[in-house]
C-alpha cells in the first residue's frame, strides 16, 4: 500500500490524530461547510507544518492570498479526485508505484 488514509468528519476528531508521535505525512483540510475555518487553520499551524497540509478551498471561506500567507498547499473547487491525488503526490515529493 502506498498511503494509508484516515477520514474524519469533524476537526475535533482530526486533532486526535495530530498529536506528537502520531502525525500523518499529510493532512487534507476541506473548507467546504467547515465551521470556523479560520480557527481550524490557526490550530493547524500549531499541530502540523504548513507544507504537510493540503487545503481544499471553498467559495466564501478563506481567500487564496491568506492561504498563501499561511504556507499550506491549496487547491480551488471544483476539483477532481485525480487532481487531489496529483497535488498530494507533488506535495509529498514522491509518487506511488513509480
């Protein structure tokens, strides 16, 4: 298996997996419908290095310029799953099976 995945439906659940010693290689944060996205990304700054976070931006949440300032990888909606996978591969600096 190339990557292990874990999905959660709340930020509170995700935080449990971002504690020292158990952090994933990359976290994907989907801003669409996320309550308090600014707070989540602020917490993320403490829990994960920005280069290990991919943000799926959504209209009406956080501006691209702010995401650039925070240093996280980010992509705009609409986006295909294939594009998310390609962005993850690029962010991790390697590809699966190649």
